[in-house]
């Protein structure tokens, strides 16, 4: 019996225009009407995830920043948060800048870049949150505004992102982890952070066993949660690592693949209620 549904947003639940379809919303609403928990698990920042949580009316906390934060939009409470240490983030930014690559910084609210480029506009249009340009190297900005960031995002060609992933992983073997969310997006998160670990903590807090979790994703960064969930579905449009590692394949996001699977499980009576006495998500 599935008691918790966890879904990625981009290229998974959302359509090609990064919008929520009426069918997808209705399927998740029907699952919640059956008592099931629904959680958004995304690499997006809070401001870019919250509108969908509210539109769907999800009844479980959100996992955002690729697992670096678990946030309950209903109470406004941060249940779990991990950050990149300041010195590590500063060193990574300096290295990325020396490589001549574009990067974005997420200090906790909003996101920042040096000077907007075409890829900035594409990204901002997708998440519907404008960037804050600082018009100076982000390493210098971080020195002037010291903090432990939630994440960094490097955007380049697929080949450039792959080369940067190898170089940064070698130069920074601890303190961070680097994983792709799209072929040209390299997500840089705190060490040990991933969607799978965060989803496991959320499920445990809700009293749900791994075998009672259904998860949907398309990217390399979704693999940990797809392998954690008893019913892990990679989207047919997903990357090869996701499709290879997941137990199941869902139709593509452009065909409402998440909705199709959820509707099928509902028809078969395989979606049921959350436990009546959930525990709290462990904080740190």
C-alpha cells in the first residue's frame, strides 16, 4: 500500500512549459482524498516551490534544495536544514570563476549571479523567480556578505558541466557533493545531502516504511530517492542513470506520466492513508 507520494517538479510533475496541469493536480488531490501523503521533492529554492505546494494543497512537508532543507509550508517551519560551509563555498566559487564558468549562489532567500547571461533568463523564466545580479564576482560578494549557502548551481553545456563536476569533485573531496539535475545543470550541495536521505527522514517522521513510498523523478539528482522508494518511477524522458536505477518507468512528463501512474494505483486500491500517529521529522 502506498501511503506517501513524493514527486520532483521540473521534467517530472510539470509539463514542458513548467506548469502544473489540471490532470496532475486532480490525481494528487484524489490521492490525498484517500488519505495518502503528497510531498514535493525538488532542487528548487523555497520561493520557486511554494506556489506549487499551495496550488496542489500538498499535505506533507516539502523537500527543497535537493534535500538540503525540509520545510513545512503549512506552519512555515523549517524541519531540517544543511548548508555549505562558508570557506568551502568561497573556494568553490573562486575555482568556478577561474574556469570562466557561470554560477548562481543561493544564500537562503533568493538567488544571485554576477551578470545575467542568456542561461540566466531561461532559468528565471522556468522557475518564475527573478535573479538578483550583484555585478561582481560571487566570491567577492560572499566575502562581503559571509554566510553558509544552501547550494550553488553551475550552468554550462552538458560537456562543460560534466568536466566541471569531475574537476570540482577532485578539488573538493569533502564538504560538498556535486550532482546533475539536468545535463547542463550541476547542483553543488552540502556533503551527504541528497533527495533520498531527506525523503527517508520525512518518511520516517510520518511513520511510513520505504515500501510504502512512491517517488517520481527524471534527473541524476533524483536517483537516491528513486532507489529509496519501494515504488520508484523514473520518467520516460529522464536521464539514463534515473531510468536504469529506478524500479519502474512512468510515461513522460509531457503525457502527464505522474498522473497516469497515480490514477492506475488509485483504481487498483493501492493508495491508502498515512499512519494516524506520525512522528516528527528529525531536526538538525
